[in-house]
């Protein structure tokens, strides 16, 4: 039997009553003093799917209300709609009675054999062999932190941006993301990993300035196809950095070159 | 005194109790048998802002649960977080006890004088004088319907796509959107109109096939700057049409060329 990845055990939930679940949040997913939002979404998604007859979280919108920390948390999951094609579940994570994150998740069944009617050309992400490991958050991450959980490889021009000057740069990052081999390697359930992957990158504004903490206010992502196991290619970009706010759009492609996820978040520029 | 636009009176809400509002939904915003989602968002946004100390709905994520119809409806609006910079309000619209749409809205104060740190180049939308009025939904809209409420002008290449062949087309629409002069012209509150404008276009897949009803499952939009009064330039596009689903991303720019809104929805292809 293959041992569970740390990701699988860290997102494992226990039903405690009607519409109620418990989880022991893993401090290994901290970035500085707060749990990564992608990790929280991956946890909440388990509860949303447990309350739905449909197998896939196709559209998930989350608002982040206060920082999450390691340790026990409770989840409330309530079906708002049970449809033949789409069901909608509201999920809220609380710690010590305080709301940490709340999401609304539309579930449905994706067809693994679907052939696109139209698909935009994928971003030119170089093969993983040409990409380099680096994380600008390393200095601030706690010792047992997030950067040990997720394996990030950046395309050469992105690597140059993150490690060197930012002058005249556009906020765009490209590369590959996977679960770290240290944690047991690729996820057993590639679709579950996507919830983490859409929020696993350093803030896209790291291409403009040195890395700073950038709290996500809202993040919506859509699962568009069921990914192959293994690393996902990513392109993150921002269209507007202004007034203390920035958008970050992340697209993910699997090894077959299929667009598997589209994400956009609105976040605050850290101080 | 300037008379109210129809949009302003159609989105007027009345407080009926703690966290409760009433609205008389205007059947003039029907598209076929269902009220337009942008109109419902504009109504719900009034309730979200009424429950918040911050003046602007900066990030709004909505799930559409059942079709809305003209007539009385009630709104529940509950503050999930009251922060110094950001407050978060949940809003749900019900008709005859049935949930029609639910949203989570982050509110804050945008600075009208903000100067962007970075802004992507705007889409090349031709001046409104070069654009033509047309709505592929005209055949199916009810007589007093949505196409009388919103003035849409399409760029020449978009107009050609919508009125002619679709062979080899990419799903992208460009043009300008405004309140119809028939309804009293430009909105008194340009930021209120944006909620309607992000979902006022024919489905972007109308560029690929003849217009069909395309129910929105989820729509998130971000208000990035306070618009000047008047028409907004739009670019709508889809990256993936597959498995009965499509994404539609809509960006809006005001007369000064500023990106004022970013929207993305996930919708079903109609039959």
C-alpha cells in the first residue's frame, strides 16, 4: 500500500454531525504566521464534496476573513442547491469560533474524455527540465513551512526576475508546480491538489518588487478538466496593481497540455 | 431635478428589518424567461453596501441558483466581517422562499485619484463612433426586455462575427456598453452600473455559434477603479469551451482608458 502524502493527511476531514466536519490544520502549510489559502481551500473542498452527490468542484469562490493557524478547526457545510447537473455547497472554516474562510462551491461531473470546442493557445511554459527551483518566500517561511510542501520550478526569465532586478518588469510568472517529493510526491487525487496549486505561488507582484506578504481577499477558481497526475504548468499574471490592490490570474495546464484550472484572486499589497 | 433612470428605480431596495430588504424586481430586465444576472447583482450590491461602512463593492462573487422573475423578492444581507480596510457581506435573494442568487461581497474604499503601479495595455476597442448597435438576443427577448435597457455597440469585427459566419472564429467580443437613452441615459452612480455591465453582453460563445441561452453558474467581478460617467469599453473572451461549460472574462474600461472592472464567469452552454 502506498503511504498517504502529507497533503492527503493534512486535508483529511472527519464528519462530526449534520453539516459539520472537523480538521486538524497542519502547521506545515504556514507561510509566515498564516496558513496558505490554497491549503485552506483544499480542506474546505473536501467538505463541499462530502455534501454533494457530484464528484468535482467545478467553480469555487472563497473569501478570506482572518488568518488561519495550525491546530483544530471546524467546518460547516450546507447545500444551497441540489441539482441534477450542478449542486452548490457553502463551506465555512472556523477556529475558536472565528470565521477564517468561507466559500461557495458549485459541484458537477466533468467528463475525462471531453474534447474542447475551443481552447486558447497555452502559455509558453518551458519544459520542467529548463526550470529552476527557488522561492522568494524562503527567508520568511517558518522552518517547517510551506516551501517544503510544494515544489516550484520557475522558467528562466521568471527566475531572473525573482532573483534579480525588477526594473520595467511586467508582473508575470511561469513555471511548474507539484507536491514536494519530500511529502510523498504527487497527490493521489490530482484534482484535489489543484485547489492548493492555484494559490501556491509567490504573489505575482514579486516580479515587480521584493517579496512581501500579500493577503488574499477573494479567490475564485474553476476546474475545467481533470488533470493527469504530475506537475502542472502555470502562468500567473496581474493586469492592474493600483491603490493597494492587485489581481492575480493563474492558469494551470497538465502534462497533456490541457487547461485544467483558471483562477483569479484580488489581494492587498503588503506593507 | 433629474428624473431617476429606470436602472436606479429598478435597483432600489427597502429595508424591512434587521439584515432584511425588499425589492420589486423589474421584468424589463428579463432575457427570455429569466432576469439578467447583472441586474440581480446590481440589486444585491445595494444591500451589501447598505450593511457595510465602506462605500465600494471591490470584490463580488455570486452563484446563481434558480432563474429570477419580475415581482417582489426579499434579500438577506449579513456582515461576515467588519474590518478597518475590508468588510465582507453575504447577500441572498429569494423569491417565494426559493434562493435565486447568493453572493459574497468585499467592500472597501477606492481612491479616485489612485495612480497605477502597473497596468496592462488596454484591449484595442475602437471608438464608439466606429461601433454598431446589434443584439443577437433580440429575437428571443421579450418585448419590454433587456435589450431596451442596455445600449450595446460592437466593434466592426465583432459585429461581423455576430451577424455572419462563425467559421474559425475565436470567442472574443469588443465594444461599448451603456444604459439606454430610452431609460434615462447614463447611471447616476457609475459604479452601481458596473455590476450590471459585467453581465450585460450576449454570451461570448455567440461568436462561435448562433445565440443560445447560457445560464451562468458563478460570476466573480472586481471593481478596480471608480469609473467616469458614460459608456464603458468592453472586451469579453473565453479561453475554453468544453464539456458543456465555458468561461467568459469581461474587462471594462472607462472613457479615460482606466481598467475599472474585471469579471469572469463560468456558464453552461445552452441546448
